[in-house]
C-alpha cells in the first residue's frame, strides 16, 4: 500500500493478534469497554508473524501492542500502560476500582494458574487440534507431547481444577451481587477473572461440567460480562484494520510514547542502564528471547531497546511478573 493510502492509526495504537486467542480478546474487550480507538493488525495463529519479526520482536506470544515506537508484550503490561494513558473520563469509562480479589485474580488467572486448566480443555475434538501445522507449532513452543491426549482424560482433569474456580466465583457472588466486589459497575477484579472462564464456556464448549444448577451466579456473571463488552464494542465501532507492512512502517516512523528511562537502584538484579540484557517469559514460550540495551527497569516493568530488520530502533516493554531479565 502506498504511503498516501496508509490508514490513520488511532491513538498510535496497533494491536497484533488473531481472533481465536483469548488473551487477544481480553485486550480487545478492555479497549472496547474503555472506548479507546486503535488499529488492529491481524496475525496468523502460528509462526511466522513477519510484521513482528520485522520489528525485531522475538517474543512469540499473542497479543502484542505497539503505541508509537513502544512495543508491549503480555496482556497485563498492555492493560497497565493503557490504564496509565487513559485515566477514567467521560470519553473513557473506567473499571470500578477493586481490592483484594483483583490482586488474587491478577496473580492466579495467568498461564500458571486458571488459564493452564482452560488450555487443558483443548483436545482432539477441536478443529485446530486436527491441523498438523497448528499442532507442530505448539509442540515447538510447549513440548513434543502437547496435544497428544485423545482419551479425554486431560480434559476431564482440567475440568476438575476449573470446577473449583467456578465454585470460588459462585461463593464471591453468593449474595446476589452483580460484580465480584459489589458496586454498580464492572470492576477490575471482574475483568481479571472472567475472560478465561468465558472462553471455557464458549469456545471450549465445556458447559457439560458447569451446569446452571450448580453455578447459576457464575454463569449469569459471565453472561453479564459478555453483554457489557458486546454493547461497548457496538458503541466503539470496529478497529481500523492495518496490514503488517503498514504497521511496521508506522512503528518505525513513529515517536516513543513513553519518554521515561532509568534503572531503579534498589532493583534486586543490580543491572545498569544501557547494559546488554536478555528478556524472556518464564511461564510459556520461554525459549523466545529478546536481547537489547536496558532502557528502564522498575518493580513492574522492563524496557529494552532492540534493533528492527533495517537496523532502526524500537523499545520492547515487558512486565516483571513471569518474565526474566538477564545480563
Ligand atoms: N501472559 C501472556 C500469555 C499470552 C499467551 O499465552 N497467548 C497465547 C494465545 S492465547 C499464545 O501466544 N499462544 C502461542 C501463540 O499464539 O503463538 C499474556 O498475558 O499476554
């Protein structure tokens, strides 16, 4: 596409991902709820993802989000940055602030907790699992036995863990409250907790383990969430679609949206600003590592400057939770 016909990028935000990814949807649902306009760059569900490779990103999971020349990997890092850039206002409705349950869910819904059980529900009955290219891609990432269970036992075992999670949510909603910590509006705790369970009931067709009789309040809460984000998405309108090449050109030509740098001197790793470091997740996709110069290190975030395919520079931002930084 010629530069004169390149789409405008709302708020300089581009979200990369594919519709089947529940983490990608988590971010889309947040953007819709907050009424934040953005562009979407569709990726394949499997490697290669040439637009991310061209930007110098080795991290292989989805979603990824760029704001100007800053690239955020991991949905939690993405949401934190958007929270900071778009405080609640009349144009951008906020999530009701919540307390302890938000903290608990934030720590436990990810890849080592609830989500791993949800992913365990995927078995040979799903079309993607019959696609040899998809299975090979995930085996390269996760291990050679991934997806080999055809007995249904893995799915049943995953359901055992998830039934406990549903029961816990049922307890939290015991008094008829609409949202986990009470109050009128959907809160941060709800958005931390609900998306893997909505995926389980919807795409993973796990309804047989979670009946309306046993979990009436939890199922109603999931429905409530679905309605809120569906209405918000209808109000927000569709994101601008941007093709990979245009996304790459935009990011390379943009400014940094985060101007801050500096290393927290109390950080336990004792690293110096400008040091050459490696950043990678510790929970899944651990062998896909990014290397670059340390720009910023705080309790919650690591930022490195990396080279793109043409030698220009962008910055990758990752959270400190479930990520490792090594010199
Ligand atoms: N902690 C990450 C996890 C992301 C994740 O596991 N995403 C899955 C898709 S839902 C993934 O990337 N799978 C492998 C792939 O798509 O390449 C986050 O919060 O974004």
